[in-house]
């Protein structure tokens, strides 16, 4: 492992961005494949794993954990940088506007699409629709807080509720880091480790008190995964890192080992017999493993991470948000009209092809234009704020009581 000073070269920055897009692609495709496997069973809520494919496909759910780790890494970096360099806080208004532009248009479009594809099919396999009176909860990301809407309609959107709450919490965490840990990485480190501890404690309480799924799907239960990404962001901002090929391989293998250990633990008789420990720790080894993979991709080099910059994965990563939102309604619609093939590979392709087509259209026609407009407006606002006041205005300001 080595360090370099200064800013990364443009080529290096492009490689890092492509690699992170590749990881997004892995996460989105993993979740899609998991749902293709899961919704082939008559009762997706009660599935027994019997074959090797069952064990592999069931752990593709961990792509969701990778999404959370990536969010923590990407969104916390500006806050970590501001606290370490003490050169001014993050512009929260700009942060909020950009988050809204990134999340809301594609989300509402997918909700309309879900309504068009699935409404009226409540009795079909895998489809669970809320009452019309409860649809408003989906408009404000509140579907997680009612048993009638949690995992209903478009089930994957329960994670968006967590993401939105994390977006709201992050400026407060950034402010705490700036006020109490300015220039001191160790204080930020303890704060982030505290988030991991909060998540573990919350999961233990949920298990020991027998709380409902609403509690187990709440943000505190998933804070550790965001925190692992935030820890990598803190490390990256504390000291610019550049891993050589050998070090990159070591970090990537350690990350993969964490993910595999998580899978073996959950599948083993030991893990199933110690349910309290399993449910309390949840997927911490996978979260840590994905954090190491993010570190390897963002700071590493060589063949160990070259796969993350492949054109197919990067392309899937660019449209991953819409791919995530649309794939399950499309899957359920195909099952509704009876066109889903039997073999797993054929089912996967039957869902992937239309999902990619719709996701690409969402990106080109909605997401990218909105983001470009948001960035232009935000850039103009920042430029106006940076302009010095005119001499007359300066005198008036100075003379004002």
C-alpha cells in the first residue's frame, strides 16, 4: 500500500468512477437475479433452499448491502473532507437539491409504471397491492411504517425509505464531525464505529423483544452498512491512497472473504442454531467485505479490480437506479400474463432484457436531463454567491445598522 499527495489525475478519477459504477452494476444485477429466483417459488415469504443454485441465488440478496455501503462512501466523502480540512461546511441546500433530483423523478415514474403493470392483479402470484387509501404513503416514502404497505406494491422500494432517511441524517452527522471532530480523523472514526454499535444494539433489541418487521426494516438496523462505506470515505479523505496491484489483490480478496463468510454463516447449522447471534449481527461480515471491495476499486489498480470497469457492468451501473426500481414490477407482470420461462437462466434473461430497456429509457429521458438541469442551476447559484458585491452594494452593506 502506498500514498500519493495531491489530487488524482483525470484519468485516475475516470477509472475510479467507472469502477464504482461497475460495483453498482454488480449490486443491481445481483438483486435482480435474487428476485428471479425468489419469485419462482409459490410462496416467496417461505422458501426452503434445497439445491446448490438455491444457496447461491439466495445470497445474491447481499447486493442490497453493497448499495448501502456505496451510498455511505459516496455521500459522506464531502462531509469527511470538510471536517478534516476545516475549510467550511458542506452546502446542505445544494446537497438536498441534488439528492432530490437524483431520487424523485425516476422513483415517481417507476411508481406510475408499477401501477400500470400490476394494479388489479392482487390475486396473482407474488403480487401484494395496498388499499387505494394507502397509496399516499408511497408518495412520501412512508410505506415502511405500515404493515399494509411494507413490502407491498413495488416491494423493493422499502430500501428507498432507508436511503431517504439516511440522506436526512447525513448533514447532521457531517455537522457533528465538523463541530467535534474538525481536523481529527480519530473522532470521526469513533462516531462512525458508534453507528455500527447502534445498529447491532438495535437488532438485538428487535430480536429479544420480538418487535415486528417494521422495526427490523428501520434505518437503525442498516446503519452499520452505511457506516462501513463512510469509514472508507474517511480513510480516503484523511490520506489519499493509491494501492499497488498486489495490495489491491489483498484488499479485494479480504473483501470477498468477508462476503463469502457471511454466506456460509447464514447457511450453516451453527448460524441457524444460534439465531439470536445471527439476527443481531445480521450481515456485518458482508458489509465489512463490501467496504473493502469499495476501497480496492476506488484506490486500487491492476487485474484484481479491472473487472469492475468492464463496459457491461459500468453500463448496468449507470442505469442501476431505474433497473432496481423497474425489474420487480416487470417480473411480476411477466408472471401475471404467463410468459415467464421455466429454467433460471431463461427467466433471468426474460426479466433482464426489458428491465434494461426501460431503465435505459428512464436514464436518457428523465434522470440525466433532470440531473443536468439541477447541476446547471446549482452551479449558477454557487457562482452568484461567489461573486464579490459591487462597490455601491458593499458600501450600503457596510453602512447598514
